[in-house]
């Protein structure tokens, strides 16, 4: 059950309906309950300010997640994604913007499921799961692109 899912985007190219479909697919994949999930696509400047204020990191990042749930199978959290960093990542890793947005949404959900990328071993496990899910749920998350 998804009680509350909010998608906000400052980039009009991002398809909110497709984001909802991807979240629904991941919900079924992991047998999740989603009591609250907010996904916001914001500027690099905004995300850096949040990174500095709440995490005490003064650098750009592509994603930040806030997990408010104490249970792995029940999501209550926020995913904040820099659409500008996503565009840069897409160029850097020679992929398209839509796939990078998908990867970041999946990455955020994995963080909310307590996957971590804080060391080499955990990062490899998380990256493998990301690739598996992105290949399985190959959504086009952009409107008119």
C-alpha cells in the first residue's frame, strides 16, 4: 500500500507518472509498505545547502535520503535528487539523462531499505542491486524526450 507519495520536480522534463510507476514496481519487488515518500528533484545549489545544513558536508552531491522509519519493509522518508548533477553524471558516465534519473531513484530507495555505500564492499553490493533493478524496470522517466 502506498499511503502518500509526493513527487516534486523543478525540471519539467521529469515524468512524475513514470516515477510513480517505478516506485510501485519497487514496492512490489521488495514487498514494501510506503506510509510516506517524498521525491524532490531540485537544483545543485539547493541540495548543497541541505547537505551542509543537515549532514555538515560542504560539497555537491547527486542525492540525499532521509529515512524516518525504524522498519526496513516500511518506507517513511525523503529522497532529494539534484537534476543538475544527474545531467552531469549522465554525460560523465556516457548514459542518458532518463537512465541516470532512474538510477538515482533506485539508489534512494535502496538507501531507505538500509543499503549503504559507505565502503568499497557495501558500495559494490549496492551498485550490483542498482544495475539489477534498473535492467528489470527500464522506465522512461522523461516527458517528451
